[in-house]
C-alpha cells in the first residue's frame, strides 16, 4: 500500500527535502484517515515505534510541511500538537 492517495503523494513529493519529511507526510494522511477527524494528533511514540522517527524529526518535518502549505498546526502552549491536512 502507498498509505495515501496518489494525489496527496503527487502534491507533497516535489516539495519535501528528505525521506523523513516524506514518511511523515504519508503518515499524516494515514493518521487522518484512521482518526476520522479533520484535526488529529501525531503521537511521538507511535511515530517512533512504527517508523523509527524521533520527536525531533517529527517537529522539523511538521514545521516544514506547514511552511510549504501542506498542513496547519494547532498548538496551545506545551499541550499536544494537533494537525490538519490542507487539500
């Protein structure tokens, strides 16, 4: 399985700069589908256990994906970071 629609992959593939960013972009689409919600969390533990990616890789990738307009990040202080995909 690709883990996301080809349209999403076509959108983010030319924009990402690393394999970690691509893996997280695909993971975000999967997480969106699993959660069934427009806004969802991105657990550090799950990313590490599933993909071996650290929380620091996650934060860097999420900030970059937000910068290029693929996602929106919602965060209130030091609470859990929530994400929404932009179509």
